[in-house]
C-alpha cells in the first residue's frame, strides 16, 4: 500500500514535452496487447512468479486523447513450506487529455483519469503476502476503490528550451483491502512536477526535473491509520544522438522521503522515519537502429535505498538492485509492430522488520515481455 502515486502526472508532463505534430501517415487509434512473465528466487528457499496479459487502447481525435488500460494477472509465491497463488483481473484505468494550443501564449493540457474497481480486493491473510516489493514483481496492487485523478499541465517552448509545470490531485475511494482491513480509505495525493529541456542538437537534449508529493491520511472504519511523509524528487538526464542510428541515454535521480505518522502507535512514538529510506537511481542505456524497421535497446539501472533509520519493529535495512535488459522493436507492417524485451536483476536487502521480519536476503530475478501494437 506504499506505492508511489506520481506515475500519471509524470507521464502527462513527459507527453507534453515530447509532443510533436503527427504526419498524414500516422494513425489516430492504437491497440496494444501482450504478455509479461516475471520470476525471482532468494537465498532462503523462496520463489515467486507473475504472468500478466495487459491490454491498452488509445485514440486521438483532434486535440482530445482517450485511453483504456486493463490486465489479467496470475501471481504465485512459494516459501518452501507453503504455496500461495491468486489470479484475476486488475483494475481498469480510463482517462482522457485535452490539449489547448492557441488560446494562451503557452500550451495547456487537461487530464482526467479514473480507476475502476474491477480487480481483486478483500484479500485473505495468505493473499496479502502476494503484495510484494515492486522491485521484485512489477504488479503489487491487485485492486483498489474508485479513484479520480485530475491533472493540469502548462508547457512553453522558447528557442532551444522547453518548460513544463504540472499539478495533479488523486482522490481515492474506500474498499476492503483484506479480511483484517475493512473499509480502507486511502488518503488523497497532491503532486507537483516541473521539468525543463534544452535541445543542443537534433534529437539530443538534456533535461532536469523536480517534483513534490503530499499524502493525506489513510483511515479504516473511520479511524486514522497512517499518513505517509512528503516525498521530494529531483533528477536529470541526457539523451544524445551519436548519429541517426545510435542514441545513448544517462540519468540520475534522487528520492527523499519525509517522516511518517503511524496512528496505530502510542502518542509518544507516532512520528517516525519513512518506511523506505532515501533513494538514488542511475539509468544508463542506448538504442541502435539496425534498419528503418528494427531497433535494439539495452537499459541498465542501479538503485540504492538507504536504511530508514528506524529501530525495533519499524526498521527497514538498506537495499540495492542492479538490473540489465535487452529489447528489440520491429515494424512488421505499416500498421503492426512488435516489441520483445528480456531482463535480469540482482537485489540485496539488509535485515528488515516490516512488512515481515527477515534477515539479509539476496534475490535473483528475470523477466520477459512481448507485445503487438496495431494502428488503425
């Protein structure tokens, strides 16, 4: 339940900054279907896997874009002494953005996203163990309530510069999270994000961004449970086109988390450091166009999370993860393209007390993803 809730706003800002007019050959409607498989094992005789079939539909009509995302997933965990599994649909997300271009001396983008509760909630005690660290398996939320996420983004270009400022508000409805946590009401989330890009040559630019997130108080049965601390992030990246066929990328970002208020504790120890410590993420990668229809990619990511500094039963040790992937994209026909990626990672966690106590653990994992995209 400690997911980062900034993805909608970040995607919208990136969309605005990278937008360019479509030419007459581009299609306005797109359907993408695929499959992903992720797996890990640790040094304590535990393993897990997750098979997901996502579906994405988007359509653009003049300045209006609409989208629908849903998926079916099956997750399994083996602890050595017990096997746990769960399958079902995830929540369905629908949304729209409207781009206003000629009214003001800047571009304005309005967004509205909804989360429809088509997934699985009211988890059993065993099923809650399938809500894992997203660094292990990509999906760790199997269902929520009805959520509403309005956003607004302002963007302005000036010579070789592009600037954007985004604001977002996420209201989350109540639902039964588990058999032990009924009428769970997640708190609201308020986001701000600013970004600037400088294009120093064709297809090459440097960007910097910063964001701030404020969380409301989670409640259950009308009682306060938890208020996550504010989150500040800052980072930058460079995308450099060596030539028309080779593009290199490098990025660095930091995430700083504020204190958490846990209302289930006594008054003297409610305030504590965030469950997860501050984090540094390094992204490196590149792409190579074999020809006009085929592109190879190779992303590398390094993540370092500090000890959260809490003692006793709220201690979370330092974490580090190294992941490497390879992918290929291929245009099969003018209206059909395919993508395939393969990744592997190594992860080490220092001793931790929550969500369950365990000694130092090392994980090795792998993932495969394939998709077909049709434009019509």
